[in-house]
């Protein structure tokens, strides 16, 4: 019996060792999202994130106390993670948007640099210039198979920062949200579903009514009929944006329109300009609603989930009658950032219908 117990203990220890990253004389070796083998220090106390979406992923992973500096644009933005952690805006600047500056990064002495939307060459150059390990992440779409890449990025952060349990719990939560939204809407007959369009989606800058998202996560998660999903793939871009002609929107004439708040003023200008848009069925029937911004220096994944619950309540009220929207928003903000701050993200327009009087 003692031998059996001894063997079991050895097997458990060996199993645990199998989950550890290989080490060399200088630290631990990890493979980043670009397939690069990067040696990182065994102990990491200071980090920075550069390029779109990187800092957001680090904040999801509870790394606020290790952030040593931020890109300049974050000091004057309204990104959701700055509400629960406004102290980030007082950190040293590490350079401009989309990459920072090598010399400024060196001044804040990070142990590791995280980056995204990068090539192997760009990551290698930054690593050579600074002499600091650079870990490449990915910030992909959320409503396609690329969601697995998002999960892999979270797990990679967890491996580097020794926050594996946080990665697992956040991924499980996202999956549970998507499952629950699908369960509530999967059996709604197609004939009972309205044709829906989202406009005003921002890409780099604010855009008007004809800027859309064929793989809009809230529509996918709620099994909603997204009219733009019929667009040819060659017209669709996660990075550059997807745009349609005014005539196409008139032809589609959706039953319901959602407008991304980041593009609200431009979308209203487009509609007020006439040329038929103000005659759209959704506008005449006052079925136009405002969502919080989907993109803000890459995808706001937490907002995508919150928008999903709002859209579910608007389109399928009977299926979501038990959901108190503000409570759900607070729950999601707490899971992603550790604080219930949803109400602080809202403006006077957030999640409101738009009347015909306002459009005039």
C-alpha cells in the first residue's frame, strides 16, 4: 500500500511539472501568439502594453498593479477600463498610439512588454531596441472561430504573469454568457425574427450610419438576423472596417436599427441629410436604439456582452423578462474589471431609443 501511495504521489508531481514552461539559465521560455520563443524573467513585477487592445487584455487579467506606463492616447480616452482604474492615467507616458516609443518604454523599466496587431519582425525589432522580452498577443473578433484566439491570448497572459486561474475563470464566464444568450434565443422561429442592422460602428475613428459589422457579436450571440451578414467576405475587414452604400441600406430597409454611440452624431447627420434614409421602416416606426461603443482601440469585449443582453431584451422581451439590465451590466463589469462600474460608463444616450423628433 505504501508503494502504491508513493507511486501516486510521484505521478501527481510529474503531472504538475508537465504544465510548467521550460526554463534556461536566464528565465522561463514561453511561446507567444506569433509563435516566437521568448525568454522572460522568472519574476515579473512591471509590465507595459502597447498597440490596440493590449492594455485592455492586461486589465481583464487583473494586472493593474503591475502596469508601469501607458500610451499617450489612453490619458485622454473614455476606455471602459479607465473608469475603475483612473490612476492609470497618471502613469508615465511610454509613447504614442500603436506601439509606443522604445526609449520612453525603457525609462519605466518594465520586465516584459506585451504587444498586439504586430508582425514577427515588429516584435523582434522592439525587443532588440529595448532589450526587454516582447510578448505578442492577439485581439481578434469575438463572434467567429477567432474567439479561441482571444482565449489563447488570455491564457498566455496568465502563463506569463502567473494568473492561470484568472484566465480560466474569465474564459469560463465568457463561454457561460454566450451559452445563456444562445439558449434563450436559439428556438425562436425565423419568421418571428426582425431584420436588424447595426450602423455607426467605429474603425480607428467615428463612422456614419453605413459603417457596419457583419459578424456583430450581440447579433450572433442572440441568433439575430443581421442583414449585413449577407455581404461578400471580400468586403469585410475586422481592422479597416466594413462599409455599405446608402442605396444598399435603403434596399435592405431593416425592421430595427441599432447605432453604435461612437458614431451617433455622424449617423444622425447621414439620416438628416435625407436622400431616403429618413424614410427607412425602422426610423418611421421608431425602432432605432443606441448601443455603447463596440470598438475603442480594438474590441471592447465586455461591452459586446453587455450590448448582447440589451439587444436580447429589445428584440425578444419575453425571453429576457427576468433580466434586470443594469444589474447584468454591473455583473459583467465586475467580472472583467473587479468593480461594479457599469452605471459610470453610461451617457444620457446609452441604451436609449431615438424618436423621429430627434432625427428631424
